[in-house]
C-alpha cells in the first residue's frame, strides 16, 4: 500500500499547471517554424473596406476537420 501525505496532494495544485505549461510550450517550440509559416501564409483578410470586392476569411473555425461555430 502506497501512503501519500496531504501535503503532496496540495502540492499538485501548483505542480500540475506548471507541468502542463512546460509540456505545451515544448511541443509548440518544436514546431515553431511550421506554426510561423502557417500563420504567414494565411492571406484572407478578415475585414474589407467599402467598395472592395475580395474574399473574406470564414466566420467559422475548423478544428480537426470539423467546423466550429464562433
């Protein structure tokens, strides 16, 4: 039987968010070049000036091939 103290459970309140932050940061940084290129290649404007006829970015977002209403 494994015994844990109450203090170790309380420490998880601070340790888990730090761990999650570190993992997600590292995953993002591993692919930073891909993320930057993807961001820079997005050419559709979100707004247009009166009189402009241009294709605008869609009002919905796609995540994993599924459309999410915004």
